[in-house]
C-alpha cells in the first residue's frame, strides 16, 4: 500500500513531516511512502536519518501552496504544488491515500477536483476526533463545505458512522445533530430538515445534541454545518489554550501555588496530550474517491506518523467501499430532497 | 428607577433570585425592585431577611414557565407567567427594565412581542460578555435570532458598539465578524454580505475574526449568527468544565499532584471566577424597546445582583436612546438590503 505525503505542508514542514514519514516507514515496513515536494529539500532532510528507509521514495513537486494563498488560486495557478501532486498520485492510482498538513482549503479543493466524490455522495466533509470525558466524539463537518444542505448533513452521519465502526470499532455508533436545544423541533430550517432525514433512516440517531453535551458522550458522532463546526472548533482551541495559560499565570503569582503547579505538571501534561490533535493523527476528508487525511497545521512528526497510520487503516479496512454500500441503503430516502 | 425581576426564573429560583434582589435593593437604595411571581412564595423568601427592604415590592403572577415549555406555548398559554408579567411591567411603563434567569426562549419571545423592537432595529440579539486573555469580548448574537440576515448582523455590530462604549467605557470599540478565515472574501454568503456592510459603515470594523482570535482581543465586539453563537458558547462551557474536571481527576491520582492541586486551588478558583458568567451579571437582549437582561440558568444571588446592576446602568446611561441615534446614521446604508 502506498501513501503520498505532502512533504511541504504544515507549519513544521519539511523537517517534522519527513521525520514522521521515516518513523511511519519503519513502523509499517510493508507499505511505501511517497514524499511529495522539492526533491533537494526532501533529500537533505532524509539524509539526517542516514540510509533512507527502502520504502520511502521522493516525487518531485516544485511549487508550494502558501498558507495565505486562496484555495481556488492554488488549484488553478499552482498545478505543480506538493498538495495537488500528492492528490494526483491517488487520482492516478499510484497511491491509495494522501496525507497533508498544509493549506486545508487547498487540500479539500484539490481532493474534490481530482478525486471527485464517492458514488452517491454529494459533498465531502472533514471529520475530527475530539477527546471527551469518557472517550471520543467525531465531529463532521469542520470546514470542508460551508454551503450545507440537509442531505449533506445526513450523508455526513452515514459516512461518520462507517468510520466509527471500522476505525474505532464502535458497533452501532450513536449519531447526534448539533443544535441549540434538545427538543425535536428546535433550530433553523437546516437543522429541522436534517432531523427529519436522520429520524427516518436506519442510523442509530439519538436526536439533537447541544454544544456542551459533546463532552458527555451523548453521541459518538455529531453532524454539523462546516461553518459552525469550524468556528466552534477554533473557539474551543482558543479557550483551552487561554485556560491553561491563565492557570499558569495565576499560579506563578505566589510561591506556594508555583510549587503546586510544579507538582501538578504531570496531570496538566496528560491533559495537554489529551487535547492534542496529534494523538488522533489528523482528520479524514470523508466522501472523496480515495483516502485523504488532513493534518493540523501544527503537526509534529508524531502527528504525521499517526496520520499515515490512519490513512493505512482507512485503506486496509476499505472504509470507502463500506461508505458506498451504506449510502446506497439511503438513496430512496434522499431521492427527492435537496 | 424600577427593575422588574422574574422571581421564579432560573435553576436556583426563587431563593437565590430573591436573595440577589435584596442585596441589590440594599446596594441601590434609590431604585425599586419589583419581584414578580407567586406572592406567597416570594413573601416567604423575603421573611428570611427580616424586615423587607422598603424598595422591594411584590407583583403577583401565578404561572411559571417550565424549562421544557416551548417558547411559543409559554407566550400563548401562560400569559400570567412571571416572565410575561415582568416584561409587561416594562411595556406598561411601570418598570424601566426586566431581569430574568428563566427560560431564555420565552424571555426573548415575550420581550419581542410586548416591548417590540427599538425604532429602526430589525431583530434583537443577545450580547454576552466573555473573559479573554487581556480583558473582555462581547459576542452578539448567542441565540435570540436563528434566521439571521446581513442587516441583522450589521445592526448587532452597531448596538454592541454602543453598549461597549456606554457600559464598558470603550471609546471606539473594534468590531469583528466571526468567520472561518481572515481574508475578506472568506465564509458563506451571510458572512460575505455582512462584511461588505460593516466595511462601508462608520464602525471601527477590524474584519474577520476566527474562533481562536476571540481570546486575543483582536476585537471588542464579535458579531455572529444566533445559531453559531449559541452552539459555540455551549461548546466552550462544555470544554472548560471538562478541562477543569480532567485536571482534577488526573491530579488526584498521585499524592504529590494531589498536594500540588491543593496549592494551586486559589489560582484555579480565580480562573473559575473569570469563567463565571455571574461576574458579568447576565446578557442584555439588545434591540428591544426597554431594558431586558437575560441571566444564566445557574444564576446565584451574586449573578442576580449584578444583573440588576447592569439593568440599572443600561437605563441610567440611556443605552437604547444612543442605539436609536447610532442606527439612524446607517439607515441609508441598509435601505435596500434584506
């Protein structure tokens, strides 16, 4: 199995991306990793690790999509970028999966354009795994699609249910709809129409889920519009970082609490690890015809290694094939819905 | 000045509401508080504090809106509820402000129906004050209006700017638009059209603000759709509570970190206070013709006291009058926009 890795993508590229790829190549010796990007730069990074692992190859791509490039511009003008070339390897059948921690919008645009959607799927969505009090919760979509219709949200539920089952081993995952109240009739038109679709499907739909209930494991999967998911997630990152730095600043004000903070450090570090997206190895873009994993911009080598692991799991467990057959079951349900 | 307080609203009503009202009556001896709700119940609570403060009166309202009652039902069927009767005191000119920690939807519905909107305002919005790294940030709307149009978002910006100026003393508040990226052209149609309106207005518009930037004080006011604001805020509450309980659970696992936690306690308590909505005394429903403060369901006596204080400040500083004159300046701008 071959995984194309965008070696130039992410705040810590290429160093941490190449390092993570080397670690993954060692861990998964029966798979091959294609590092996509500037050949010379990648080779220089690989030299740090002595003899190249045999299962790493380089695919030259001279251009890089900057974090400030508009997604559409990157697609039209930078056809030789590491992102587009990585995706094309999957589109041409030369790799089964792509991993990028680069520009999310450009990755989504390239994947949607070159891989196209899976048979029956209307829009792809990014599914992120969030640590909760007693486990995890998958949130889909967190920003791939900001012109969301009820059928899109509904299909996100179907796709994420398959992902939960074949990746996390949750047999009949509970699907929730992010909403502003628990009652059935709550929310805007999008929420109400999606509620009706989810209710009449074969999914294990548990109804509306409010923001704070995500952490109570009321549902294994929570579906929401990409705009909402995106701002919510970034807000959560902001609040988590703000909380930790406030605790630190307050504790530094006195000798005793400074001592206390030192003693608490292992507990706080465990928490930081739990909040750390790198543990979960990136977020799959579900619904495209191929495996596409989007890493966090801050991905370090461990996050890249985990993202490659997730890409291999998705390929080996044939998650896309399962999505197609599950979505087929719901075709009659959404036939006449926008 | 008279403030009507819904004595039956909130998880800790009537006890904490009456207690907070007594505290406020003592603090603001030149104002009068009207406790609205079941006369006998309120009198029993007042008896705890010995002789009634002279500036507290009771207005009997036999019905209570339950937290599970749909908002529209409460308006149509429970016309003698403490919420509706409190709002009506303002509508009839018998009070200048209303405070309720009860059912938010019912309060918004009652206020919109009986007070109507301010001259020129299309939709009211709830503005919540969030503690940030270096101060505060006002987020509007967090759930009053879930069918939001560009003009509504724009007017939220105008209203919150007035509130920031006359309540927090921020002279020329920075107004931001919650969005999924920093570039001007980002986001859904609602965001793009609102961006255009805010850009061409007299407001101190600083552009798009991402979720995590709320804590960096990029803007003093962030406008967003009610649905988005509501789920984001509840998610943040969930994550904050989850973080604090995880730190505690982790720290309890060893003797040294347990000791450390004990020493850190003052720092964590300060943080909890900072996260505590009661410090900010509830959220104003801006845009209705009267002062309406919505308290958090968990409001204790201190939160109620602060909410009454905020209600008095809004009345005394003539915030609504300033809103009307500020909105007038923008009439030509939004004349032909939906």
